[in-house]
C-alpha cells in the first residue's frame, strides 16, 4: 500500500505543479501585456516631449531673431 500511496502523492504533486505553471504562464502573459502598454505610452510621451522641445526651440530662435533686428 505504501507504493500506491507514494504514487498518488507523486501524481498529486505533478498536478499541483501543473497548476503552478499555468498560473505562472498567465502572470508572464499579463506582464508582457503591461510592458507592451508601457512601451506604447513611452513612445507617445517621447513624441509629445519632442513636439514641446520644437516649440520651445522655435520660440527661443524667434526671440533671438527679434533681439538681433532691434
């Protein structure tokens, strides 16, 4: 009977490990989705900062140009 009990315990352990692996896969997929959204948000933010830099540089150039003309 001990061998049968050990076999059942081993089977139970394998099933529990499979469940843990399934949960780990779900967690990894969730993290992957989060990183994809973060990368997209980073790109959008980079674009907005670039546009703001362009506006600031344009305003600075216009200000310098006005001072030279005066």
